[in-house]
């Protein structure tokens, strides 16, 4: 009885707090509009209504994160070369809401799943490296400006936050369905515009910086193909459409952007992983056929890619060698600090040039910024989330959920490959920057959904 009373009291306090915030915001907008009219104030009431809806149904905010990241190029200026995209702002707002839900109004309980703890450890390692790297580890080195260092840490924090948001706010399988189908529909629209070589249609406002990175292609193929292969509840026309979307994505990547290996190789690996998960014999056969094609049937295609990218390959290999043999030993345990190695790099010339450069490799980025401690945390997380996906792959009964789990496993494997090739699961502040979160957030959301499915399974819902 007491628990019910406290729960009701908490709910009433939460709703009262919402009303006062909305009233205060509307009054502030009215005063501001009287002094400085702006078109932004015209849409502000609609944003307020949408915000109130998201407060009541936070999982809708995850849909907004996906749509905004893929289609809205607007960003908030910061007075520096970095702007805060709508993706960043939405994740930050939803994270604040989740914090209140768990620790203030207690609408939700924190999920202490095993893959979450290595992510907290990774954030801890980043903060330790931030403090340790405020002073240079080399007497002639410069350190990154503090805003750049804080921005680098923020990228990691926001990525972890996206993972936690999916884990906590996707409480029903229907919500995950909405997230997956909306993403696949948006991705299909983008691939169609690329395949037809036309400008994006009016309902696709643009291709924002960082929105169409390798992780978009990977998760589009992984989820579409896994639903087509595993989801027996889908009708044949829909499964055929998903197979067509997978084939079109691979085809556009191979035909129109062959020199961008991250656009077609990791998605192809995702397809092979799905087939291995379905039937190892099928996976082995198709893998052998792919190898035969590239090695014997059409070896010139792969050789042409290597020749066209020969300078890029050479420079990246030289950068990795210089950074790992000269910069990394300066602080192997804690790393040089967030974003600092970019400022150290002129001390270690590559190909005869003393210039600033980055590694184009997520793993070397982690090592250089956060040392072996940070890399151990990331490896721990990868193992934990992979093991969780494998356990769910063997036990989940619902057709959609089973297909999603297998797609997430395929997406995880392909994403880890893309991270080696230089596409960003954890964007580097001096490369793609925070704009890279527009596509990298997809991996964090869908991997976080594995924890949501685990919770549904414990409740007997899948």
C-alpha cells in the first residue's frame, strides 16, 4: 500500500514538474518573440509539443535521433569549428531525461547488464587520461586545446549514452520494430537516390556531414538481410523487398564507390555472418564463392581498388607505424590524452613530412588517446556484447527479435572491421568530429537494443 502511494506521489510530482516547465518555456518564448521576432519561434511551439510527447514516451526520441541524424544538416554553433548536430542535442536531452527517470522520479530502474560496466570503465579511463594528459608526455610536444579534449571525451560519453538509452527506453518489442522499420525505410530512400543518381527528394532534406558513413551501410544491410533470412513471420513480398534493399546497397557501394572499400566490404561481411548464423554450410559455401570471385574470376577488380588507393594505403601504413613505434611508447598505459596525439604527430614525420595527421584507425585512436587501459575496456565491451548476442541468438523465439539479434551480431562484426579500415564507431575529433555521431550512433542504438531484448526475454515476452 505504501509503495503504491509513493509511486502515485512520484507520478504526480513528475507531471506537475512537466506542466511548470512547459508554462515557463512558453512565457519566455512570448517575451523573446515580442523583442526579437524569428522564424525559429514559429516552429518552437511544435517542438515544445514534440518534447512533451517524448517526455511521456521517451522511445519516440530514439526515432527522432535516427531521422534527424540521417536527414537534418542543421547544427548549433559553438563559436568554434565544431557544431552540435541535432543528433548530439537529442542524445544529450534524452540522457538528461533518463537520469531523472532513474534517480529522481524513479519511473525506471537502472539495468546493470554486463556489457554496460565496461563502457563505464571506458569513460573512467578517458577521464583519467584527460587529467594525465593535461601536461605533455614529450618535452617538445603540444597538447590539444581543452575544448578539443573535452569534445573528444564527449564523443565517447554520447556514444555510451545512446547505448544506455536504447537499453532502457525500448521496453516493448513493438517499439524496436518501429525503430528498425523506420531506419530501413530512411536508408532505402537514401540508397534509391544514390542508385538513380538524383538529388535527394524533398522529404530527404540533405545528406548531413557524417550521416552516410560506413556504419549506415553496414547496419542497413545487416538488419535488412537478417530480417529477410530469419523473420518467418514476414510475407514473401516483404522479404523479397528486404533482399532487394540489401542487394541494392551492396551494388551501389560496389559499382558507384568501389574505391571506398568501407562502403561495400564490411556490409558484405555482414551478409556472410548472417548466412553463417543461419546455416554454417550455407555460410561456408557462399564465403568460398566470394573468395573464388575475387581471387580467380575477377581479380582485376580487387587489384584496381588496391592500385587506386595505393597512396592512401601507403600513407596510412606509415602513419600507423610512426604512431605505434614513436608516440604510443610515451604513455602506453594511460595514453597521451584525448585528441592530444594529433598535436604530437609533427614530431614523428611520415613519408618525409612533419605534418599533423591522424591514424584513420579506431583501435589505434583508442590506444593513443586512452592507452592499453582504454583498449582493454573496449575489448571487454566487445566481448560482452558479442557473448550476449550469441546467447540471445540461441534462445530468442520471436521471429522479428531472432532476426534482429542475428542482424545485430552481423552488424557488430562488420562494424569492428570498419573501425579498423578507418570508419568511425568512435569518431575522432580532428577527423570527422562530432558529425560522425550521425551514423556511428546507429551501432550504439542497435547494440543497446540487445540489452532491451534480454530484458524482454526475462519477462517472457520474446
